[in-house]
C-alpha cells in the first residue's frame, strides 16, 4: 500500500510539478494568523499549527474509510504525500539562474537566490553561496518528505511540510524545529552523495561534520557536493565556477533522486 501511494504521489509530482489545489497554502496562513492571535509560547504554537491540520486529516480518513474502505488510505495518502512535496518551480528557477550566470548577469542571477542566501556574508564565494542555496532547496522539496513518508507514513511527511510552511511564514521563528527535522534526511542524502561521487574524498564528512549538530543541512549538503564531485573552492568565485557549482548541484540531486526511488522500489519487493 505504501509503495502504491509513493509511486502515485511522486509520479504526479514529476508530471505536474508544484502547484494546484494541494499546494494552495492560504488556509494554512489563515490558521497561523489565528494561532498568533492566541499568543502561545513557541512550541505550543508550532504544535497547534501542525497538529490541527493533521487531526483534520485523520478525521477525513476515518470518514472516507466508512465508504471506500482501503481505497481511502490510498487516496488520502497520495494527497498528503503530494502536499508534502516542495513548493515553487525549482527546476525552472535553477535553469533561469544558469542562463543569467552564463551570460555574466550577476545581479539578475542573484535575484533568483532565496532571501537567506542573498543576506549571507558578502565575502563568501558566489559559487559557494549559489551551491548552498540550490542544494538545500533541491533537498527540502523532495528528500525529507520522502524519508519521513517511509518512516512515519503520509502524516509524517505532511508534518514536515507543515513545519516548513510555519517556519517560512514566521520568518524563521521555528528554525530549531526545522533543523531538527532536516538532520536525519540531510545525513542520509550526504551518504548518497558519498556513494555516488568520490567516496574517499567525501567520507570524512560522515565521521565529522555529519555528527556535528551545529552544522546546518545546507552547509553539510554543499560540502558533500563539493567533495564528492571534486569542485575547486578557489574557482567558485568566478562566473564559470558559479555555473559549474549549480550544474553540479543539479546533477547530484537528480542522481540521488534516482537512487532513492530505486531503493524504495527494492525495499517494497522484499
């Protein structure tokens, strides 16, 4: 049943991309405004933002099962996993960034980075900044929801996306929860990078940085791409280095996605 839900949701996401009714988040932002009005502490506030929609989902599942039986689990599970997958047109934004970077339009390319990337230390190499941004965005839109789906089911995947939406809507108020949820998926993805790329050069990350709770997911993943695919740090501040860094991040994410789909399929057959 889980594999059927996974194939349906991931297939629809690959075919249709982000958007549509299941990615219409206005209802969640309206809920957040109501929760803010209650003036709860940090964790109770987050629990209400996440718990209320999940409870509503459980109620809907219970009601549908009375009429549809096992089909209700497939339908709602597919909807929840699709909902949990990332927002925004990441592939198009990445290609637009590359198109501008290739012609030397640094300002235009910088406008396509997320606000957090644009606000970073200006002393950081441009390629490193772009690599961190696109590596994390590619990670957050697909990998954590998929991992939590297999560990905790559709409601676990939806919980991750609800926390991410709450954190974005509150300008980082729930960063601690976001980092906690990113910890395991980012380490599993790092291991995937190491296996796909230069394992000898990148394996040190698994025994040092991966175990350091102070290292953020975006930093860890950028380091993983850099080492596994042998990027030269000294070249990341020139225009061609920026293009190479983002193209490498795209390649790493695409290959890792394929590996995760294959692994999920093999596990389903066991």
